[in-house]
């Protein structure tokens, strides 16, 4: 949803249709509960982990913009021979991004839209002479503060209301 907020100026009240749908190739997509909610807001779709609105959101944003957004967050999407990022990315169904990369990407939402390259070591103090060597990762402005705030606010609501699909399973 973040690329839609960032590039298409979506609000958290944008309406998505949670009705039967398929991937472009024809394979059906289901929600975790195999039910449909009809017209729902982006906020509700995210907080309830609805797959169908996530796919529809993915399809409605230019693929190049989505690729730019996720790569700026340090993620490695799967790109086919035509340069297209496949639709299953909308549901997190792709390889090539490690848990560390995902954690750093999500941290950018809480950091006001700034992506910080993850480091496992940020300082070494040499015992012999107490000299210090400091390492600093790169910082990249990955999104606007508005996008970061809106996604963070929706994720907090998902936790507080217990609507996430994982909480219901």
C-alpha cells in the first residue's frame, strides 16, 4: 500500500473491493479466511491482512514505481526477463530478501521514511590502545514522512485491534 500512498496520494480511507479476483494469469487469489468483505478501506484491508485488496493495490500502481520504492528500502524483488516485478510480491510471496533486509525496510516507516542500511557492527574499540573505529551505514530518504506516518499508524492499529490474519488463525 505504501507505493500507492507515496506516488498516488492515497488516503487511508481509499476504498478497495474485497471480492473474488485472480492474478493476471488467471490463478485465483484468496484471503486467509476465504471470505470477502466487499468494499473496505485501505486501513481495514491492511489491518485485517486482506490479500485481494493488496493485489488490487499492487496492480493499480505503476510497476516501475513499486520496484523503485522497494529497492530504495534495500529489498531485492524478483524481476522477470521483461523487467516486470510479479504480482505475488503484493502478498510477500517472493525470494531474495532476507529477514534482516525486511526488518530494515520496515524500520524505515518508524524512522520517518528514512532507510538505514543495517549493520551488525557499528563500533570497534581496540584493547591495546583504546582507539575506536566507528562504522556508519548509509541513510536514504525512501519515502515521505507522510507515507511513513500513515503506514505506521495503520500497523499500530492492526496490532491494537487484533485484526491481523495471524491473530485470528
